[in-house]
C-alpha cells in the first residue's frame, strides 16, 4: 500500500484543479480525497498573493536525551546530531535553539509533579496551581493568544491534536489534575483545552459531521444547527441566574462554546458551506506511524484550506507511557533511565522516531504549494519539550527547534542563548513576528534576538 | 490539622520510627480523645460541602441514552474520554466544557436522532414515540405528550410549559420541513445538547443563606442515587417518589437503595468504580508485551476482567463483607484461566465459581487483572505494586518527595559520580525522608514478586530464585501473598476506610476534604455494625451527611 502521501498544491483558484488528490490514510485503508476548489480560500485571487502565516506548536513528551540532541557547534556550521538527523533535509528552514527555560515548571515549593508542570508551563510560562479541584489555574498559552487574534480570518480559531488517549486510570502526576499534563493549550488561565486524538473526530471538527456533500443540504443543516444553538443558549442563560459562582462559571464556559460554534457556522455560511468531498478517516489506525501521519496530514489540510492558522500537536501527553514499535518499555518509565546505557539507547531510539514524525510534517508542508511558495515558507512551528532531561526532570536548557518561515526567520543555524532565558521570550517574539499584537505574558522579560 | 494527626496516629505513622511508641490501648485512647469532639462538632454543625455542576461523563451518557431513548450507542466512538481527578472520571470539577466538546455532543445528538428516525420508520422507537397522531389535529397534543415525558426524564425533574414551549417551537420548525417525525426528532436533538440534560445542576432553595448546610431536594437526591448506584438517570419510579416528596423518607430511601442494588443496572457501579479504583481499565489499554509473555492474549485479558467482575458481583449480590474482597477463598474461572493459574478440574469456556485450596490465589490481590495492571508491560515493578497497595488498599499514599529534591541524582553530595541506578537508588534512600517511602512501597511490592507482569506464578526471576519474604518498617515479617493477606485481614479497618473514601469520592463526584473525615468514620461505624457487607456500606454512604446534604455556595453575579 501507498505509505507516502502527496499533498497537491491548491495554488491559485482557477477552477481547473479538480484532478488534484490528497491522500488521507484511515485505519488500514488509503482514501483518495479529491481536493475541491471550494477548499481553497477565496483570498488567492489577486496576482500579488499575500499568504497568511500559519503557526504550529509541536510537542515532544518526556524530554530528550540532551547529550545526543544538542549540537556541539553554534552558528551555521553546526552538526545534526543523531536525534536531529531526521530533520536535516530542512536545514535552511530550521533554527536549533538552546538555553531556554520554563522556570515556573520547577517545584517552587510544590513538591512532586514535574510532568504536570512541564506540560502546563510549556506555552504559558506560568506556575500552575497544584490542585485536582475546580480551582485549576495556569495561564493563557501562546497558541491561544494567537488563536484569539487570527480567528477572525478563519472558521476555526485553532486545532489541538495529539496521539495519546487520556483514558488511563491512576496515571496522573502527583496531586495535579490530569489536564495539566494532557494539554499544552490554555484558552484562559482557568480553561485548558482538550486535545483531540481521534482522527475521525478531528476530521469532523474540521469539515463538519453532516454526511451530505450537497451545498444546499449543508446550508440547511447549518441553519438547523443554528436554531438548536439558539434553543440551548436561552436554556443556559435561564439556568445561570441564581446559581453559585462556580456553577455560573461552568455555564459561562458552555455559553462561550455555543458562541464559538455560532461564529464558526456563520463563517461556513459565508463560504457557501462548500466543503470538499472528503471521506472520513475510519478511526485510529493501529500502526503508530500511520496514526501519526494521518493526524499530521489533517493539520496540513487545515493549513492548506485556511480553515485555521493555529495548530497545536502533541506527539504525546506529558508523562506519556506510550509503548513505541520495537521498544518494549513504556516511554515514561524508560525516560527515568538512571544512566543505564541500554536504557538510554532505547530512549534515543524513541527520540529519533519522534523527530522523524516532525520530519514528515515538515516534508508535507514543504511539498504543499501555497501562494508564491510552500506552506512551510508561510509557517512558523515552535517545536520542543517542557523538559530537557526527562530522567532528572529538568526545566532548563529545553530542546527547542523553530521551523519554517522564509522571511520571518533565518534558518540553518544553532543559537545558544544565555542560561535561564525564558522560553516565553521566544514565544512572544514569534507572536510578534507573525503580527499578533501581544502583551508580555507569563514570565516574559522581553523579545529575543538572533532569529534573523 | 487534628484530622491529619488523628490519621497518622491510627495508621501507626506517629510517632515516627525510632521514638518510643505508646502501646496500642494508649493509642486507641488518644485517638478517641481527639476524635470525639471532632465527631460531636460534625454532628452539631454538619459540613456537607459542595460539588460544582456535574457534566454527564461518557459512560453515564451512553447509559442515559439507552434509558431515555431506548437506543444503544457506541459512546467510545462518539465522545472523547473524560478527564479524571482524584482517581475517577466522574469528578465535577474535572468535567469541563469547550467548543470542541460541544461539537462532539452536537454530532452525537444528530446521529442519535437519525438513528431514532430510522427506528421510527420501522415502528421500533416506542420509547420516544409514545403516541402517533391519527389526524392533523392530534399532532400538537401528541407532540406535547412526547416532550412532556422525554423532558421530565431527560431533565430529571418536573417540567413546565417554560420547558415545553421552546421544544414545541423547534418541533413546529421540523414539522414544517419534514413532517411530524422530523419535528419530534428536532426536539430530541435539542434536548440532547441542552445544558439541563448534559449537566446535573443543584440549585440552592430560596431562603437558604450562603454557607449554610441544607438537605437536598428529592429530585436532586434521585439523581445522586441513580448516578451513584447505576451510572445513569433516575427511573420513573424514583422520579415519581421524588415528585411526591417521599424519596427522602428514611424507610422509602432504604427500600429504594435495596431495589436499586438488586437491579442489574448496579453492575455499572461495580464496573465504573472498580475499573478506576483497581485500574482495571488499563488492562486492555496497556497489556503485557506479547514478546515477553507469549501466553497472554486478548482472550486471557478478557478472562482476567471477567474473573474480577464476577467476583465483585458475588460480593454485592451475596451480601458479603467487603473484607472478602481481600480474603475470599473462591473465585470465578474458566478453563483457559484455570490452566493459566495451574488450577485443575475446570473445563469449558464458561465461567464458574471455584473454591480455592492453594493460597497462591484468592482475593483481589491474587487475581491476574490486578497483578497485571500493577506491572509494566515487560516486567514487574515492586515500587508500582507497593504504591498501588498503599494507595488503593491501605489508603496511605506515600507523600510526594519533598520540594527541590530531584528524583535521582547523578552526583553524590561529596561530588563523586553515581553511575548505576543502584548507586543512585541507594543515595536516594540514604536520605531518611526518601527511605521511609521507598521502604514502605518496595517491601509491599516484593511480597508479590512470585507473580510475573502478566499475573502468572513463577519461582524464579531471570534464573534466580525469588525471595518473597520482607520485613516491614514496623518490624512485621511477611511472606508471599498468603502472608500479606493475613496481615491485611488482621487490620481490616484500614482497608474498609480506604474503600469508603474511594467510594465516597466516586459517589459525590468531588475530592474529599478534612471536614468529610467525621462522615467517613460514621459510615464505617454504621457498616461495621452490620458486618461490613458491601450493601450496608453503600447504604451508609447514601445516608451520610455529604450525600444527603449540601452547603449553599456563594451566589455568582451572572447577568
């Protein structure tokens, strides 16, 4: 079966591209997905195409074996280490960045729970409150700051995707709510966003759950959904009065979700509800590689069709206990390798496998034409982990790779920042460079230089 | 603070090892001296606490759809797994709402409505379509009776025109577009995404000031009961009793609890509670590695689960003491599982009750399910098994490592390198704070080393004979499962208290607070007076202060 997918480039809308094919792999099946013109955003009409910037956040769980990750040399002459090797073909689109810390991931008096804190701080820079109760709190995350701004252009503010099911008993870190480790996306300091791990559900979030492809039927379905939402909005408002503050907060979350979906419906209607005739992925492919690629293909399609400009992807939840093909130990226990060389070797093999997934995504982005260049040219991806040394739970010198962005960053270099440089400074700089107006957040102290 | 001290005293953790220890009767006296005023204060001024709004979790949603609409659904494909807190996925504070989740609910509602539409076309949707209009004039009254019944069940309370009018407005829309059935389905779809359906909301009655404790209303009690004992909505009988205001009468409540426990729906309590308490849900999620354990396969994994489920059912249905969960001399086996355990004389694939003569099995701790979920996929872990026993059987989880101590160090205090895991572990344990926990965890785990990571008996590990003899920090010597079992059965109160705390957490859908401790003690006293039978324990939980009462929260200022 075809294991290599090709994403055709939508290019400029001319109405002559019905023969393009993109491939999404379902569980065991190879589905041909005709990419209809309706998918291509209307913006691509003028001669001078100004492609929007897409933002990706790509999370590696449990840190990396830093000795086999960090290049020894700095600047343009750096070498691709064993763990970085898979992304070497994209050298000119990469910045390997050393030295960043998420200092608020440290215990700071809160005891155990480094995995929960690594996840919660990665994109927020805020020390999370140690609780399993309703008073869960971290900070708004960089991806969601971007989503708040960029949502005005697209149907979906953002997509949060991942590969680890959260359906595991007794697996959460210390006395932290599982959400701290399950997601890196925080819509607000008190609203962590769930990560979608089912490709079919992700697909339906992107393209809707209606079965019909007839625009008239789809429009009718949207109208019907709108009237259902009117009904529940009135219900929720009626219920909220007289309730306790915490309960009102929860109903407020519900109402916000209703408003979100309403806005989305409105944009879909403006678009004439014309959506591609795509087959739904059947479910989670049993093969890891296929599963990861399917989820990344969905991201590429989301960017390509300008459905959203912000995607956050977690290869695993922080503290992931996934067992990878050919490695007989689970990832998290193995990451506490205790300096046993055999175990370290196994972790490195996992790290390489994870880096290969990033390589796949970069390859797809590069192969997808977008305006005057490729999707990769018009994207910035912040890739990395909230831990560096997973064995010792270190929150400094995090492994961070910036990918993409011709014109917005000068790739091909390894830059070492001072110790303890807040990762939030990089996040702030990236947001600024893609035109998201941003106030300092988390522990930012300023912008970083050296991105070129 | 007093509750903490009391607990440490009762668990024998105070005074710390090494200091002179009072004899048992003195400890008991001291405990009573601390306990009595706490319990009196709790009785005089009950603090039931408050859980925020509950969203239906995935398991509850599937059961409710079945009971409300008469439709079976595959909830796992329709809805995401729920987040857990305090070890359970029915914790109100962890059951959030977001746009992606609401879209999943909308998709689910749309699919379920279509499913009912197809059934209705074949005349199989009688649970929803309680009437069919013969004439156009019948349509509206029929629609009204359909929604009156549905909304009462779906919202779990009496409904009024304020509830029905918006549903009928949707009905008219659907009726105009696609006929009577379409109109009804439109209303069904709306109900399924309504906050009144998806959330269990408890409203403070007028006149109850914030911060004061009050007895919850009968409809709220009906929901608490059914979601606890059945993982689903109240049935019509509970709603009827609530409507008449009789459900909270002690004799009625007692009778209803007994009825509900005898109903097969109570298997959902066993499945959902024990699936998380015992981590059974992880068994098929992260099974033993087939390379290392060729005898393990999905069929055996399912047999493990069947054994434990049938065992738990027998404790409930036969009115047995919860202490039998640890000490029973019987289990449920089929031929493949019996062979796996090395127990002769069981034939066929059907499960039957088997009396055990070999002390290597018996009670939850000897079951393949528990032994497997407390191991890694490729090997056993004494720390994991020990921690599991401390967490879930003894209720004294090891305290988290103190702040700023990394889990393992690669250099010693004097600067020389610690290369091997063993050296690092030893350095780690040399710190007295680390030592106390690891000693507790690891020694309990070593007792079970004769069972491999897939629950099979073994005499050797990597060729070396296994020593399953340990000395606990308090000096007690134990050997193997039989020794552990005897030790646990000699002090069953700690196990019962742990089970009570886990069940109360699950029942309330919130984490327990220090002010719940008097209730935990009261539940245990009540259950102990009746012999600790599981039904008595469940009844005592239902009749406890936090289950029957609620503290009125501060009002919010929404709009």
